[in-house]
C-alpha cells in the first residue's frame, strides 16, 4: 500500500519512524487536527503517557469518522512541553506503530492553550 522511505545514504532514524512515506496516486488523504490528551468530559490526566493514549484515542475516533484506523497513518507531528515527556510519548507511539512506522516529527514547545496539556498530536492518514 505505502512505500516507507529510509535511504541508506543518510543516517538511520533516531527512533521508530520512517524518514518518509510515499502514498500511491489515487489514495484518499485525511488530515487530522492536533488532538490533546483530553477526555469527552473535559478530563485531563496528569501523566504524559495517559495523555498520549487519549490523544491517539481521539485521533482514532476522528479517523473512524472517515472509515480509517491508526494503521492508515502515514505522518505524525507530535508536540511536548518538556524533554522529559519525550520518552513516555515514544513508548506509546512505538507500541501503537510497529515497523515500518509512519514518518514522524517530535517538537518541544513552550505550551498549549491550557497549562495542564503536555502533549498534542496531529496526523495525516491515507487509504
């Protein structure tokens, strides 16, 4: 379905992600806005891993509206508010996306719309 791109001429990825993903012509793309680790009742767990789980759960719900799953994700952009949050985020991501993994970028940012948010994740999916 997709061609995962990891050229031998450049340094291998630092973690479980692909340098690029080629989506064949004729595929449908779904762009998902950034999803925070917040539940339907406005609950936000303090734990970064739990926020990451909720973020991906929210993404799964958005993709489900389009008839897609997390397995259709070709690109992940994730944002955390502290370097210490990288490991819990990557543990959840690596469990949800075994090799070959989507293309991915992880950035450290100064904050989000509410101070209790520690992570936000946006994705592109294709089918």
